[in-house]
């Protein structure tokens, strides 16, 4: 099988036998790829400094019967500033795990690649808490899990606010359909959702949100994710509130 080339973002890496490293990447052309980098844990190996979490790289990959092998690796952008900031690294890892969990191997999705790249560029320049929420909600939409914000997810009637938000059902619920499993959902929550879902990663606008609204929408996101991913995945909380 012929070697192929692609650009990719490194989502995760783990030590393998000897000095090797197993990496999970999200590529522009091929989607999620798991590949083996021989000798990548050896300090003298050029790939050791390139195959770091969140790095944007150009790769030459050799297909294999059981797993592909990275033959060449060129760094496009290291995103070292993310790895040097504990908060930014936690949020970036959160986004990387969402992609790893929700996208199967070899399912191309250039929008996901572009979104991740945009989020990683922005996460150390803006409030990483807001950037992570915006990226996470947009990733859920791309994965087919768009939250219903206009009509009741139970009876489909138009919803007036305040209302409830049922993470299991996937969106807003009206007063008549509220089964006490919903979380409070008000105008401020909906406004924030609309802002982050419309965020353009090439030309991101500035906006402000209160810490209380940010905390509430994080709780909604955590609950929404837990039902879609069938495992807990908690976004880190902090106290900044300006985007």
C-alpha cells in the first residue's frame, strides 16, 4: 500500500513498547487516525519534539495491516503555549477527548479539523473557559447533536422562556412537559448559546458573559455530553467571565 500524506492535529499520545509512541490524530483529509511513531520517545528522534499534544503537523504515513506508521513529520504549529498553561491545556484536552469519543476512525470531516485548529489558536488569547464551551457546543452540532432551543423537545410546541432544559431529551422543555429532570433555562442562557453556536473562528467577536451564566451553561454542557457519550466528561470550571 502506498504512503499517504495529510495534515493533522494531535489529540492524544501514549507510550508504546520500547521508545515508540501511539498517537491519535485528527486529519483534514481522513478524519481520525491512530498511528504508531517508532522511536518517538527517543530524545534524539526528530519526531520527539514534534509529536506533542495539540500540535498541528504535516505527516507522511505508511498504511499497515493492523496499524499505520508515521514515516515523516513536519511541524506547522506547535501550540506550545497551550501546554505551558494548565488551564488552557485542560480545556484543550477536553475538546480533544470530545473529538476522540464522538468521531469514528477514518470519517473525514474538514469542519471538525478547522474548528479544532481555530479553537486551539484562540484558547490562549481569549478566556479559555468560553472558547472551550463554544467549541464543544459546535462540535456537538457537527456530530449531529444539535440542542433544541426553539420548541419543546417533548410536545414540539414553541417554548417561551423561562423554561427547562432536559439534557437527556436534547433541549428545551415547556412547563407542561417538565418531568422534573430538566434544568432551569432562561433568556440569558439562550442568548449565550446563540452567541457561541454562531462564533466564527476566523473572525471571533468579543462578548461578555457573567460567571453565573457561564457556570450554568457548563452544567448543561456536562449533562448533555454525559448522555451522548455514555461517560462523564466534565469541563473544568474557573472564575473568568470575559470573552
